[in-house]
């Protein structure tokens, strides 16, 4: 790499770090808040860097052909960030992060190199928290959906359950499906996992797409099984048992069931895992 190119990279990286400094604090708060849906956010940049490193051999073979269009993309991203920082709209400022990185890649490396970096850059989206207003709406709908499905399942297995809002009443007790149990956290995590997993399979595009979108029903089904399980435990052993250790354990169970379901879909689609340096 030429010294001039290296200096450009260091200069743009420094400006990027300074420019987006107002977003670090709100991002940290969203990552670390109680019952955070984005506690995985700290890992995403490192995963993206690993994906870039994995492509290092391919990237080294691509000649750098700076693309002037990259300047327009950078300016667009910076403008989006600055305007929304003034308006205190954090989400739009977050979105500007991958936009500016994309512009830098395009400006310094050209279209061919940027094409190789599209997924690692786009993967950063999974660390950008959705607006809280939107999260509240999605959480509510998922919570009601999970409650309805679990109430139906409980009646199917012989428990005379009745749903009122997001609460399932059964003989001797009840289970309140709160926001953390809506399934949104597992849905976000499985979407990120599904997107990442598609980069390490030998399958063609349509099977990768099916594999990725299968994470949605898998995450929802895993959470629905968890709630039904807690209703059953509460019915048989009492509400205290359902809200104790088994409540926390069932949270882990969601991810275990989801992962097993995801692996089953992978096998059905014949998506073979392959990890190699390119």
C-alpha cells in the first residue's frame, strides 16, 4: 500500500472517530440498559472486522481504483449524521455510520473492492438500536402474539387457560408475558446469526435467503415454546416454580431451541458450513 493511501486511511479514520463521537454514549446506554435488546452490540464491530480479515487475500489482489462517487456518499452520510445530531434523532445518526464507512471504502478502493466489503459493512446494522417508539410497538405486537399462541397450546394439552391481554390465567395461577418475554431479543439475535451464517455456507443465493428468513419463525416459535413451558410448570408445580430458576433457565432454552431449529433448517436446505480464508 502506498504511503499516500495509508495517510488518507488514517486521516479519514481519525475524522470518522471524532465526527461520530456524539453517538458513542447513547449507543453504550442502549447496549448496557436493563433487559437490553442490543447487548450483543459490542460484538458486532469485531465480527465485521473478522469478516474483512477473512477476505484479506482477495482484497490484496484487488487494485485500488478510487471512485469519486465515494465522496458524495461520504458527504451524504455526514450530512445525515450532523442534521440528526442537531435534531437529537439518534437512530438516523446511527444509520450514517455504515453509510460513511461505505463511502470511504468506495472513495479509497473503488467499486470492486467495495463490493467485497458490502456484507461486513452492512452487518454493522445489527448493532444499531431501533427507535424506542418503534421497539415499543413491535414488542407489544409480539407479546400479544406469543400470549395468544401459548394460551392456545396450553388448552390443547389440557390446561384450561384463558388469556386477558398479555396474561395467561390457568387454574391456580397466572403467567404475565412482559416485554422481555416478547421474543424480540431472540428475534434480533437470530437475524444477526442467520445473516452471519449465510456467509459461511456453500449454498446458492435462494437457499441462503431461505436460511436467513427462517430465523424469524424459528425465533418466534422458540419463544412460544418457552412461554407454554412456563405455563405448564406453573400449572403443575405452582407459580413460584415458574418464576424462579426455571424462568431464567427457559431464557437460555429459547436460544438452544432456536439454534437447534436453525441447524435443522440448514441440514434440510443442504447448506454446508465452510470456513476458509479468501
